[in-house]
C-alpha cells in the first residue's frame, strides 16, 4: 500500500549531539505552549463553536 523510504531532501551530517537544542525542539512540539498543543486546542474548540463559519475558521488549513 505505502512504500516508505527513509531519504532526506538534503544530506545531514551530525558531528556532535546538541542536548540544549534537542530539549528546546522537544519543548516546542510537546510542551504545554508548543505547536502541537496549540493545534490540538484549536481542533477541540471547533466542536463548541456556535456558528458554522467559526467552525470553518478553526479547521482551516493553509
């Protein structure tokens, strides 16, 4: 059905791990104020919107 190839657009060379940067990235995605949390809040707010127009704004993807 799907063929997954682990191939990046550009070659990546990691010379040494950067723990501070990794923690920052994980916090942005998974933290309480991160991007993932914000997007899930918008999707959950959709169900409590009073009008259909407002529901469309919450689920609009660019």
